C-alpha cells in the first residue's frame, strides 16, 4: 500500500504541507527581523549628529514639506500654503525647523504681512492660522516625555491641597528608586500635606513648556536640617500631558462693553442661530482673549449659561462677538466677578484679528 512502518497514506501527504508551512513561517519571521534591523539602523543613522548636521541646513524640498504635512496632519489647503511659503521664502529644511518655535513663527508672520498687503481673503488668512496651530502642536508632541526620570535638580512641581491652595515643591535629587523634593516648612508642619504612603497628584511643566500631571506616592518625610524638609516620592512612567488649548491665549487688560443676549433659536451644537441684543450696556475689562473665547472681569454677579454680546478693541479696531458664559467666579480680592466666555458667534475677520494680535503678527 506504499507504506513504511512509520505512518499511513494520510501522514505521508500531510508532512510536505507541514514542512512547507513551517518554512513559510520561518521566512516571514526572518523577513520581519531583517526589516526591523534595517529600520533601527536607518533611524539611528537619520538621528545621528552627522546626518542632522548634513541635512538640517539644506533648502526645503517638496519631500520635506510632504513629511511635515504627514506629521502635522495638514489638510490640502494647509499643505499647499506651507509649500507656497517654503517655495517663496526658501527656508532651511522645514522638517528640522518645526522643532524650533522662533524661525517658523517668523516665516508665518512674513506670509501674514504679505497676505495683508495683497488683500488676501479672510478665509485664506484663516488657513494660515490653522497651519500655525498644527505646526505648534506637532512641535509640542515631539517634545512629550513619559517619565519623571529625566527631570533634573531644581525642577518645580505643584501640589494642590484639599483647600485648593498651590504649594511649590522643588526637586533636590532624582534616582531610579525615588525623587527627593524640598517642601515649604508651612506645608511640612500642616495637616494639608499628603499622608505618608498615600497616593496623590502633582503637576509640572517641562522644558518644552508642556504641562503634565502624575500620580505618585508619598514614601516618607525627613527634616534634612533644622527648618529644611524633604518629601520622598516614587518616580512615575505614566505622565499625562495636560490637554493644550486649541487656540493660543494672551493675557492683557482692556476695556470692553457687554449686553445681555436673548437667543431666539439654537443650532444642534448649542450655538446661537439668531438672537436679540438687549439695550442695557455694562462696562467690564478683558483679562485675556483667544479666537475661542475670553475672560472678563466686571462688578455684576452674572450667572452661568447666559449669552452676552461683547464689544472690544483689538489693535484699535472695534470687534464684537456673542458668547456663552461657561463659568462665573469671584476675583481673589472678592470685589469683582470673573466671567469665562466661549464665543458662539464671531466673524472670521474678528477671529483673524485676534489670532494676529495673540501671535504678535501685527506691524
């Protein structure tokens, strides 16, 4: 029957298939291993000082722009605008340039002033500021850190106690086993400090100006010398970046006027579709502003979830917007009320004026 003493016809037919399958698996694994080794080698080569020095000062190519567009998730309009900027101004390699904030900001400012001179449309200018935001976001994400192990002596952490008071804790020593923090005497001697062995939250800002929170454990307290107190905490590999605002915000003080608004209809997202501006006007002061909203101080205890119409000046140009009061708080001196406003109806032109003001692109 064509059998030897070790198997059946079925076994004889199966063996070549098994051997072929195992051979294919081995080839695939070998190919993946080779690909991984080549990728590691290329990454090491492209991040080496020699490679960077050779390429960072080259004039930007279309390929460089395409790589940045992919990294920053640019849409077609933003991609085309970045390509136009690089073609006109011929900056050094944009892939390396976006790792620095100053040169890119100067490029975009030059383009903005050019667009103003050529009477570009507000929609075209809005694309410039959308590009600005995405390039800044890509810059920040490249600087993200995931562990406290890299933080050096003198780095400051903020601890918020149960009463909402902020305390600054300074890093004294960073080791794989623990972080030693110098803490204020008033905190060390109070019952507001984290309990020993308890978990608690700290926040800090990295050198890349990115804010993080982390959960850590209070290992122990020590009085290193009279009046100098230390808190030993555990290192953390699970840092959480604080979500960056979608729009850059600028603090300043400027007079404004506002009126109550009576919405007559709403869109599905809750923004006003049409509204009636009431006659009575009240004085206030802008404390900060972004293209998304503003913070206003006033003497009136206005409740949250109300719409107001705001008149304000940006670079001596009067602007107006309708916004929703998302929160109302008392000022630290208890004499004023702070209104946090989210704009729900603002023109593209007004937004562009705010962008230009916040980024310092005027003049």
